[in-house]
């Protein structure tokens, strides 16, 4: 059964044509696209709860981190995503 599965997968992968011009830089473009989409999604969620008033901007940041479920994770993804955009460029 295992040999049949391996042969099936080999024939399945070999049946797709692939251009000869593809190089590893295509992967960087894909990663850049995923990172920009992640930036847009997390930026929208961060922007929904952000207050731009000078006196309450700092407290709205801590509200987002402490009171919203996985708010700390969204903020971390957004800040790391900004670094990844420049890394992949």
C-alpha cells in the first residue's frame, strides 16, 4: 500500500509542467505577498481599536494588548510583519 501511494504521488507531481525560468526568488515574492496581506489584515484590526487622541493613544494600546483576546499576538504579527516586508524587499 505504501509503495502504491509513493508511486501515485511521484506520477502526480511529474505530470505538472514547470517553466525553466523559475528560480528561488519567486519564493521571496510569494512570501512578500503573504506578508503584505498579513500587514493589511492586522492593520485593520489594530486600527479598529486605536485612538489617535494625544492623551488616550497610549492607554488604547494597552487596552488592545490586555483586554482584547490575542491582541498582543496581532500587535506582534503587525510589528514583525513590517520587518519582514523590508527583509523580503
